[in-house]
């Protein structure tokens, strides 16, 4: 699982029948620099490309989420839909203590 910040939402005009009513989030993934900044909640956009994440948990803009990419993203569905990432957790706090 990876962490990222929700920076927007996507609205689809057409979709597959099994994904009607689904919510989609635009997520900026956290990088090492986000954790090393020393702030309790990482801020700023990542230099890595943003991605679109399927959301069934109700994540909102500005929230930190944990997401899963790849084949595992389709596992919660009876019939595998064509999705690459799914929201797996809504994150309240992040504690980062680097080893010295």
C-alpha cells in the first residue's frame, strides 16, 4: 500500500455498467521527500505523476489515503473491472521516525 494526497475528483461521462456510480479521485503520491520534511502531515504536490484511484470509502480533496495499485486493485470485485488503483484506507495521522 502507498500513501498519497487527494488533489481532485474525476467525473466520467461514460463508464462500464459495473462501475456506474463509482467515485474517482486524483491522487498525488507521497515520496521520500514528503516524509523527510518533518511535518506531521506531508504537503505539496509530488514530482511523480498523479493517478486516478477508484474510491468506495469516501475520500475527499485534501485527505491522505492509502491506495493499492496493480492487479490487487480489482480483487474486491466479483468480476475484474479495468481499474489500476483502489482506495484501501483513509489515513488520520502519519508518524515517521527515520532510523539514524
